[in-house]
C-alpha cells in the first residue's frame, strides 16, 4: 500500500479512537444532568444532622454520619460537588425533592411516602422501641400501650407512622423535632419516647437512669436514598450504587467509624419495591 493511502486510514483510526474515548468519558445518561450541573444536592432531615453554628456546615449524627459518607461517595463517583441540604422534617425533605430543589435524599422507607418518592434498596436497618425514665413501670412494649400512658413522638417520622398503626390505648404527644420530643420525656410531660433504637441510646445518656426497652414495636424497613417520583433512570443508577457501597463494606465501615449502636447494614434487595 502506498504511503499516501495510509493517511485516510490513519484519520479514520484516530477518529474512531477519539469516539471511543469520548464514549468512555461520557456520563451515564441516567445521571447526565447531575454531571452537567457539577453538583448533587443531597437532602437530609434534622434527625440525621446538626449544623455548625459558626460555619453552617452540616454534620451527621446517628445514621446521618453514614448517609453523609454515602453522599460523598456518590459525588466522587459522579465527579461532582456534593451539596448537603438540611430540612427540619422528613415531609419538608420530600417537598424539596418534589420541587426539584434536591436531587436525592435520605428518609426511612415508609409506605405512606411511596406515592411521592421512589426508594433505593435500604442502606441501614434498626428497631423501633421506647426510652423510659428510671422510675418507670414500663418494662416492655406491651406495658406502654395502656390508657393514660403518654408517648412522645416526632410528628410524621417513620417510627411514629409505624406506631400509630398498631397503638390501641396510649396517647401520642407530638413534637416537630427529635430534641423537642425528648424534652417532653425529660420534663415528665410524657411517659415514654418512641423512636429508632440508635437515637434512644444516645438520648439515654442525657437522662440518668433511663432505660431503652429490650423488645421492639417495629423494625425499620431501612433508611434509603430516595429520588423524585417517576425518575426511573436515576432510581436505577442510585439503586445499583447503594448495593455496591453495601457490598464493598463502605456502609459497615461508616457505622463502625461513627460508633453507632443498634444499627446494621441492610441486607441486599429492596422490600419497598415488592
């Protein structure tokens, strides 16, 4: 072959190589909008974070420590900045997703929310139970469901929604945020505090002699990453990512690093999709 004939072939080869390189570097179409925006906005609610009063930085508390590590891993995988967006309650976080002001978020898997958001496979799982003061006669979950018993809860929290479906006799005393619900118990305006076990173990330190009950009134189906309803591509991508970070040990390492008690890595699969 003459040298002059090589030139077109070389050009074709170079163009083909460039096309392959572009294809390899092109973002997954399911999350291309996030890559183009250069950031992923991750919603958290107040039971998962605290805000630095000086810098305004959000820092994880309880399982929120794990969720922030996952958010950072997602941003690293996408090659974009992570922006943590705090909300006072889970419903406010859901509103953020529906309004397009958040890209993803973390909430407990709760059937009543399935009409508004779609859930990834669960990240963590834990029990729902009660914290009672030192002098309490409540020794089991059954003891708490009696006439005249006042149970402090966080309004619209997954643990509260689960309890409201099974409670028959006791009265619920609602608060907007976890600290306020704990204050109801601390100041004797409630006889028990219902919440996830990890949070109750932390609150028990602040109330000398208090006890977290051994049994439970429910099991959290899992806290999951959620996306706005109807975004099938993004949901598939996020679901694959969550299963990968669980299998890789990242979630367990985050749990161990944070010293979380009562929290486990959720098993593979997605009960919310069944």
